[in-house]
C-alpha cells in the first residue's frame, strides 16, 4: 500500500510540474538578406522566464543566411541590432511558427499601388524616389512570414511654413530642409514583429 501511495504521489507531482508552464515549443526561422549581421535579444514574460540571444550572420539577396531556432511561445520583449548596429526595440509575439526575413538595408519594401485623387498614383517600390503611399498594402508573403526592415531615411526638400526640421542647408540662393527618420516595417498591431 505504501508503494502505491508513493507512486500516486509521484505521479501527482510529475503532472503538476509538467503543467506549470502551459506554453509550447515553436520554430522561429530568421532569414538574413540585409548585408549585415543581425543580433536579436528576446526576454520572455514571467510565465516562461526565458532569455534568448540570437545571432544571424550577414547574408544578401543572392546568398541569404537562414537560421532556425526553437523557442517557447510567449510575448517577448525584443531588442534587435541590424544595418551595421542600428538598434530597435519592441515586442515579438510568438504564438506559433514564425518566419522573419530581414531585407537589405536602405531599400524600401514594395507596396501595392494606390490611386489618390490629390496626388495621383502612389507606390512604395520606386527606390530612386522617396514616395510614401497613403494606403499601404505591403507584400509580406505567405502567412506567418514577416519582412523586417529598419534604417535611417534622409529626406530633403523645400521647407513648409510652420514646420520644424532636423536641419537646413542653402544651395543656389534657396533654402532646403532635411530630416532623418526611421524607416521601419512591418507597421501595425496585426504583425507579430512590433515596434
């Protein structure tokens, strides 16, 4: 009888330990096409109390570097270093298998074209011009795949009255303004990689 009670007690303890962390293991695939090394630090919630430091070597469009990691599903606090050390922070919602593709630095991600009656056709695919679509439908790819890009964008032009810019310069008897801002995608709450 003592052996049976000990066995039942051992089973109860084993099942309670197994049920302590109600998360599952998932695959995180990271594809680096950025041309620079990508480093990502993931800090889990108190539920999992996990910590990951991921390193993905430099790759490009012709020879991307793909790394597969197995992590627990959780909402991670994320810090990423990409594009020669540029740091970004946010969350990574890991609720299943995810594939992140880091795009080449200083390259805009394509968007579907939209017609705006005030501005005409708008597109985000012109790399020789800086055009921001008012309605963005970025081509993310297949489900559970997100394309990541984050870099410093430089914009210059004729300053508008009443606006403050990062700097000004004079050329040919005219004053131009310039601004530096972060070009970052994906944007929106429906993505797992969040800024």
